[in-house]
C-alpha cells in the first residue's frame, strides 16, 4: 500500500506535526525527523510504512469476518471516527469509555440488553401502563445507555482488535486491550509511548484533517477485506451449486406379486 500513499498528501493534511518538544516521549525518537520552532516533525516515510503495515493487518481481520472497535472520545476526532466506523459497519465508542468495556464485556452486554427490553416495553404497550415518573426515569436511563453504548448494540462478542486515536487520552481502553492480548492499532503522537501499541501509526492525532486522512487509508483496507470475504463466499456457494448432484426423478417400479405356494386345501378347492 506504500505506493498508494503520497507523502505530499500527508504533508497537506498536517500528519507530520507533532507536539512541542518539551512534551515529547523519548520512545518516539525513532519516528521523529527533526524539530522546527519548538515542535517535533514526524518522519512521514516511516508513517507511510506503518500505515501500510496496519492496512495489511486490518485487511486480513476484515477478510476473516471479525470486527474492529474504533475508539476516539476527543472533540476533534469523535465525529470523524464515528462516520468512518459507520461506513464500514464497525462498532465504535466516541463518548466516555465505559470501564470494563472489554474486560467485563458480559456486564456491558447486559446493559445493551436492557436497552432492548425498554424498546420492547414501548412496542408491546406495557410502557404506557407505567406512571409518569417511572416513564421519565426509564426514558432518561434509555437515553444515557444510547449515548454511551448505542454504537455497540450489534457487537455480540469481543472485537478482534481496536483502533485508537490518542492513546494517552484512551489509556483505559489501551490497558484493557493489552490485558486481553488484543491487537491495538493507533495514531500515536510524539507525546505518547509507542511501546503500548501493536500497530503504531506515528502521526498528528490532534488535527481533524490528519485523523481523517489516516482513517481513509484504514477504512479502504477494511472495505477491501470485506469485499474479499464476500467474493470468497459467493465463489464457494457457486461451487457448491455446480457440484451438487442433480436429483433424478425416482420412478417407483411395481414389484411383482408372488403367488402364494399352493397347499393341499387350496388344491382341493380348485378341483371342486
């Protein structure tokens, strides 16, 4: 994928701008090209190589039918990440990270089921039988659950990996994923520790243009992986239809009725 990533595109999106030098993390040194006016400049050739590495891995995950959870709660990233996740039909968290989202997934699923229960109550009419106060409390609870968990209602099992924008801000999500040995893809700025991430994308995680540009490459890879999976499924189903034996019309043959052996009594009756 490196040939498809133009360095000029990354420059125009401001992907190369890091944090001010006094806030840097020394572990990001291999990804820093230089320093200008007190700001670290990220080496975009290394960024392009890391994007290629990440897109190849995401392509394989999507092709296997597994899911990737997108995480970004910072203001300049949340809408971009939500739109990107929706475009590839993946779950996302763009509000407050619910503690235990990954490590206590069963409890989170119970909360999601509670949303479904409230919706069923409204459909079957049992909600109308409640008092005004109870209705108000339930509606508030439903709104809160929708805000925090509405984007993962169809996530019935743990994701195969997570993608994070700003690992310092989303440190709880990163810690939970690491605890479960779940692959972490992340945009890592010069103020963060890249050792916490499996697939590091050294880049500016504060500018909306930078986030949008990097996400574009990742979602393209996911779309490609999903298309490959669909194509493989279609080929398999076509092959099964082609190799299936044709059902022959079964013709029931009349079995000849065997005559019963003649006994002495039957012989006498025939003589009479």
